[in-house]
């Protein structure tokens, strides 16, 4: 039971800190729960963890798109300076 409580505490901290890597590691090592209440609490934490990871994934994708746009703009500017028009 102590191991389960430590896992729950670790997952709670990872969720609060929005630490996707730690969340992933903890979810890979989900313990066997002895009672329904603890299992339900773990399920709620895991659901919240998934929301965090999905939001971070969306934010990362948006940032990558902005970087691609900036790169394309800078390349076009450089080519325009050098007399090459696309």
C-alpha cells in the first residue's frame, strides 16, 4: 500500500508541475490497486495527465508551425536581398 501511495503522490506532483516526461514514466508503471477509491483517484489523475500532455502537444505543434513560417519568411527575405525572387 505504501508503494501505491508513493506512486499517487509522485503522479500528483507531476500533474501539478505539468511534467509530461515524469507523467509518462509513472503511467508506464501503474501499480495494482487494492481498493476502488484509490483506483478512481488514480484514474482521475491519469485523465488530468492526458489533458496536460494533449495541451502541451498542441502548444508544441503551434510553436513548430510558427517556426516554419518564420523560417520561410527569413529565407524569402534573404533570397529577395540576393536578387532571387520566388
